[in-house]
């Protein structure tokens, strides 16, 4: 039942007093009764000999194998180098391929027979790393699970054939006359499927004078997919509004709706917005996937200094902690990661959102409904009577909500929320201008996180290059031109010839010290607060972005696009 490496691990644990002989004997009985079909790691955790976190560290030390976080590295993993059936059967994931060296992730001990077999299959030198079980399984879902199944689904409709620009308007008219133009319900379903398969975050259907333009947002940038005949604009809008339980007869006022979509056992929420324009209703759908909100806070791309600051703020028993940034900058992901980090059965966590985007275990979530007088402010008042330890307010958008959130922070609660400002420090004058008294805000505010999303360089077409002198000057890097390597993507099939694939966040974390508290109390100018913050170690978004440029993760052009110039 046990391999040679299992016995070596047992001896290591006994020698280092990590388990007692009785505990191991109990585990042997457990394994004999229940088997080890999922491997020794699963069995040890199921038998409560170790937690996942303890076990991965023990494996790493016992076999001198690096411990690795996998989830954030899925985009660069080599594809199809190991057969899917082998990956699932032997619990191994290929992670990196550098020259002749293939790094593979495992959750069990590094069995020599397994590593030899992988080496034989791939003709590579194998470098094992060990990971936590839950991290491994989540990564496996992404690399070999539902999204790979989606890629194998054949297209039911050829959108290119229906494109009045690419295929020609005459061809589309011919299809309509012959009765070969697909039913609009099928066309809408094909649009949804394509967007999910391609990893789009938003779908835009825009009526113009001579066309209905379909665009998808990839990595924060809109790209045209197809243009349909103008004659189907109302029909497309009606199908989507029906699916979203919206009023199809009301075409002159904005409407919101929601569609739940299940594809290959994966659930997606589509948030639908209809806006009347001079050419008809423009429909925008935001695609939300449960997987995107299950990230750990350590996997969000925080620099070490910023991560340490944020974790310190989340450990505070009370205070107001804000996340700021424009729409689509990842604020919800950060907030949910923070909630997942602090949640436990000992804490009462209540959220008020508009709407609730993702369901979180052990957290009480409330949907805002202004039609029933269930506003942010009213709900927050009710939450404070529910004995909460932590309250999450989806957004502070008015004086009443800001005042109540601040009051809640002052009365012993940790309050998390979002705010629309250009940077972290601007949250202070923003709240004061909204009507929150400085003498309340000063003791209540503990910190602000500002963030943006920037596109990552495609790893498949990454190359070194030298940026232009003007760009280097405006980015404040003239002195580094000859001493630093810079990279960009040239464009390839893997990134749809964009040079970028995936996104990463850049952050700034503003922590409120006693000195800054005094400045807020005095309603000091923002420049003065910034001076003190910088003196205490504060670094802005552009600084964090440039660190990621130098690390080869993104480009100077991306950082210039999303951050303010210093010149």
C-alpha cells in the first residue's frame, strides 16, 4: 500500500516529532479502511493527521522540494506536453518549460517512478514542486477542466459568415432570402458561448445606422468581433432582455437584468444593461465567473510591501478600509479576497451589495433594492443591529452611506467598502467633500487601497526591446535606459496578435498613521498628507507598475496608459 517515498516520509515525521507512532498507526488503519485512491496527501488530510498547509511544508522539507503557489501561474503553463489522462490519474500538472527542464507540480511525495515516467513521456529533465491540495485542484480545473472542455465545443454558427463587413452585405442578404439566417435565439447563445470560450469580460451589442456591432472586451480592451444587419437589432435586444427578465416593450428608459448561464458544469452570471440610444437599445453584458472570485489575497499580484500592509490592516478589529479605482479595475475581486481571508465561524460578516456578485460561504449577503427602500444606508443601519464583526458595503456613493460607514467603524466594527477616486490619498478629501466630518473620518479611516489592471506581456511572443527616449523621459526612467532590460510582446496566435495575454493588478496602499490622523482632523491639503505618507514609505501606482515592468510582466506603454504622468 505504501511506496518507498511514503515510508521515508513517515520516518522523517517520526524523527522530527511531527507525528507520534500512535498517530501514524491510526492513519494506517484509516488508509486500510478507506483506501488511498486519491493519493497519500488526500488521505493524510482526510485523516486529520495534517492540515493542507502543514502537509505541503512537511513534504517540501522532507524531500527538499520547493513549495509553490500554482493558481497565479496558470496562464504560462505549457499545453499538451503531458496527456490529460496521465495528468488526472497521477495528480501532476506541468507548470513551466525552460529549455530542456520541465517543472511539474504534485501534491504527493516526489515518487521516483512517476518522475522517471514523465521524463520518458516528455523527453525532458523533470523538476518537481509540491503544492497544497486545494490550490492544485483549482489550478487543475482551470488548465484541464471546464474551460478546456469549452474550447472543444464546436461553433454552432459561423459569425464570420454573418459579418456584413467581413463577409459582405450581399452574402448576408442571400442567407436571409434563402432562409439560412440562424434564429436569433441561437445567434444570442452563440455570442454568449464565444465570449465565455474566449475569456471576454464584457459583451457589447451596439446599434448603428447601418449595422449592429458586436464587440468583446479582452484584458480591458474592446475588440470588434462582427457586424450584423441593422434589421435584427430589435430582435437581438428582445431575446437578451427576455432571458434577463426585463421588459421587452419598454425601449426608452435604461434597464438592468441578470442571466445565469451554465456551460460544461461551469456557472456564469451575465449582468445585463440596456441603454436607449438614437439608433436603438445598446446592450452590454458583464460576464462574472465564480472562479475569478475564489482567488486568495496572496494571488492578486500585491508587491511584498503592499501585501504586508494590507494584511496588517485586515487584522485590525475596527476601522474603515477602502478600495478605490475605476469600474473594471478589480475592486470586487480584492474585496472578496479580503473577505475570504478574514472569514471564520467565529466572525459575523455581513455584506450589502448592488447586486450581490458572488455567494460566499459563512457570509450573510444582502442585495440593495431601492424600490423597497433597501438602500445602502438603510441596510447598513440594519446590519449594525445584527451584531456584526465585519461589514462590507459595496460602494460609498452618498453622504448618508459615508457617514454611517464611518460611524460603524468608530463603534467597533471593521468596515470594508469601495470609493471612486483616482488614487488612494484622494479618498480623504472625497469623503470630507461628501459630508463626512473630518473629526469622524480621522479616527475611523485606517487605510485605502487603490488599484488598476494592466495587461501582461504574452509569454509566447515575449521579446526584449529598447523603449524610445521620450517614453523613458516621461516615465522618469532616463537613467535606467542602459542598465535595465525591457520586454514586449510581438503578437502571435496565442494572444490574438495583441502582444498581451491576461492582466495583473498594480496597487498603492495608503496606511493612516497617527501623524496622518492629525492632518485629516485638521482638514489639511492632500499634498501635505501625501508628503507625510511618502516619508512613511508610501509608494504610488506608477511606482508599483514600474516594478512590474522591470520584472518583465508588463510594458511601459501599459503603465503610461493607466497611471498619471509625473511630468
